[in-house]
């Protein structure tokens, strides 16, 4: 039921696959609003959280935030408001 609504809103594309930033948008948006994509979303979440910028072994959260946002922005069909919500919840946390 959620998937058709997200498709209609243009939050995801129909051909999203595990390595696709659109699938990460779909899964992380669901997680941000309290839903779970289950095991189908684990690789998409990993694709997002593996984007980490480090210097001398320490995470640089500002750069990590920008890196993750850039990854999600590669999904041309994603709603900017959805990306903003995802980034506010998950942009500066470890996955």
C-alpha cells in the first residue's frame, strides 16, 4: 500500500534496485516515518550508511552528511522534502 503512494508522489522509480539511490530514498523514507522495509531494505540502507568521510580515523560528520546527501540526490525522481527528512534523521548517525 505504501509503495503505490510513493510511486505516485515520485519518491521512487519503478526500476530501483539494491544499489540504486532511489531504493535508499524509498527505504529510508519509510524508516523515517515509522515503517520498515524488512530485509528487502537492508542493502539499500547499507548503501546509504557506508558513505562516511574520515580523517585520521575520525568521522567528519559535516562531510559525511554532504556525501550521503549527494548519494540520495542522484535519484532524480526523489522528492527534495523526502531527502530533507531522511537527512535530518539519518545524515549524521552511524548505520
